[in-house]
C-alpha cells in the first residue's frame, strides 16, 4: 500500500512550490490561473495529500509495532517461561541485570521517535500541513525521527569501538549447501514478493480515481489475506521445508508438482490485479454517473444553462470534473454550442442526451491507460456521430444493450479484465490441489498419522469446491449487458462480478482452509514437539559466516581450524 500511494510523491510540495506548479501560489491567486493549470494543481494536490497521509500513518504504525516488539521481549525476559524471578526486584534492578545496554538505547530511541511520528500524523491531517511551515515541519520531523533511531542503534556499537578491544581470531567455516526444498522455498518467496510489488503499480493507478469507494478497500483487504493464507499454508504445512528422502518416484512427483503450483500462484496474482481494474472500472462508472446526475439535478439542469456566471464557475461541478481530469469550461462550451444548434425543444433534448452520453463515456475511459487502437476508433466514432444516432443508441441501451454502441465500447474497455476474472478460480483451486498432491507425494502416511491425512484431504476438497464455482460460467446469456428482464438468465459469474465478491470469496475459502490447518496442527500434529526440538537444536548451532566473501584476500589473523572437509 505504501509503494502504491507514494508513486509520484513530491516531498518539496507546499515548501518550494504548490503541487503541480512551478512556484508557490496562494489560494486566492489559484482561481485566477488558466483551467489547465488548475487541473494540474488539483491532481497533484490529491496525490500529495494521499501520499503524505499514507506515509505518516505507515511510519507511525510501524514504529509503534516495532516498539511493542521490543517491550514484549523485555517483558518476556522478566516474566517469561523459564525465567528465574528475583523476589522483591525493582524495575531498575531488572533493567540493570537483564536488559542489554544496546537494547535499552533502542527502546528509548523508539519511544521518542513514536512521539515524533505521531506528531507528523497530526500535522498532515490538518490544514496546517498544506502550509509552508507545516510541510517543512513534517519533513523535518520525519528526518529527525529516523535519525534518532539510527543513532539509538549505533550508540552502543560506537561506544564499544571507542574502547579499542584487542582483535580476536575468527573461525571461518564453509557454508552448508542448501537443500532442494530450500531452493524451491526461495523461488516461491520471490514469486510472492514480486506479486506484492506488482499490486503497487496497479493500486497507484486506481487509488487516484474518484468514486472507487468501498469495493476497492474490500479487494485490498481480501488480497492481503489471500497472500498471507497462501504463505502460511505453503510454509507451515506437513513436511514444509523438507525434501523427500531417496531418489524414487515420490521425489520426482514432488518436484513436478512445483510447476503447476508456482504457475498458479503467478497467474492468480495476475487475475487478482485484473480484478482490481475491473472493480475500479465498474464502481467508477456507477458512482460517477450517479453523482453527475445528482449534481445536475440539484443545479436544475438544463434551466438557465446560458447563464455562464451560474454554470461555468459552479465550484461543485468544476471540482467534480477536475477529479476526473476533465475541464468543465470546455464541456460547458460544447453544451452551449449544442444549445445554439438546436432549433426546437425536441432537438435540444436530444442534444442534451448526446452531451451526457459523451461525457459519461469520457469519465468511464478516464482510468484506462493504453486504450487499444480498435477501441479508440470506436470512441472517436461515438464522439463524432450526430445527436440523432446517439439518442437511438441510448434507446437501444434500455431495450437491448447488446446492440448498443455505448455498451460495446464499455465491453471492449474491460474485455481483458473481464475474461481473466471469469476464470481466476482455476488458479485459486489449482494452488490447493497442487499443495495437496505435493504433500501426498512427500508423505509416508501411516495408519497412526491422522494429521497428514486430514490436511491433505482438506486441501484437495477445498480445491475441488473452488473448481465447482466455475459452474457459474454456465447460463443462457453469455453477455455482460443484457435487457433488464433477462438478467436472471445471464450467467451467474457476471452477477458475482457486479457484486464485487470475487476476491472476498477466494479469501473466505483460503481462510477456512487456514483455520482448519491451524486447528489440525493444534490438536492432531504429533510431530509438532519434535519439530520444535529440532529447531531449537538448529538454533543452538553456531551460525555460518555467510557474509564472508570467499573471493577476498584471506585474513592472516583468522583461525581456519574450523574448516570442514
């Protein structure tokens, strides 16, 4: 989310120049600028405010959670299991006896940095944050807060360095080769990470679109849970992080199942990004069209349309158009031209409908970057046809949208995302089925091991259930836009898409699988204690010096007696 909202953020905005402009311009002078400069300022200001507020919240929340983690460690060191509690010991004695000076310095630094970062939150969410003093204070506090944390981390090592300790001989061991499962885990982690980074660019283009509303927020939350559930199910399942023994058929099947697993994860993320675009497109059309109709009705449109002082400078309509990157004065002039070309009230009514249709199509295509050439040709044709044709097309939208040129343009604008969203469940189901078959190939299931049998069975069943949802693609009408009296006969997947329940459905399915596996691990995994003991044994071994470069000049003071083989 932070990467998405900070794309294009200018930290010098409100300090050396107004957003989108070359210099500082006051509010009173801003209204005197040309409309194109006002539009640039409006768009840049929206981006800067969204970025600054998101960054302020992210910095403050992460610093607070970081502080909680350190305080939790201090509490566990005092009252944790296995700790020898000294009777009548004060906090000062506890700090002196247990807490390391470096950790003490970091905690103190985090306490003060939290105060600083939460002060920035108060600044950016107030009007003071859009002034020169407020913007300068915001940047200064951010720099001061991070500098304070850096100093708190470096203070103790620097003090120890000043004591000039005698150099000690180091023991350098060769790195242990990573297991085959470790390599696959790394590849899976990279795909998950790149998938998350890919959402940043998509969100950056969506969050700046007005009218996306609650649907996108639900999709973002659902996506976060889906990624987290996939990571848990993969990394915490039966035999996670281990490779099948031997070189037999089970090992080969276990390796082969990584191909559909990794491909499904990648394609699922692509489908989820397309679902973001589709949700934003549909919700924007609905919200913007309804809001535009409400604005015009409240202004008693088209009464007194020739009164430029009332209409051309209307601040509410002007801001609505700016938010959609449209200059209202240009649209108003087109409307006045249509008024002048109307010879009677009937023709004027048709011209108004034509103007409204063109404007709504402009709003619909606002968030679409890189419109295909064939679609752009249709859009240009729609803009250039006469009002009589547009009114006929408007009547077709009400009678049979499948024949309407307007509906055809909308379908073309969302065609790729529409088809991807229809079959996204294939990849969501394939992930669980692949993991189930992979665990089945890896495991030597014994009669007294109900845990593995239960986990594998649940994964396969949940994958099959998700696959059965593909039956929603069956229906009489395979068109997104159909007459209102035939909506019940349209394929169910389009009802599902319009309700914005695609990603929440997948998140719920993975969440149920997550809860099942957590419950099974808690009550049925007899190997859990052995896993814990093995991990404790591994942690007790001296770590490898993996940061040592084996291509640099050998250290003459190093002791190589620990080298193996």
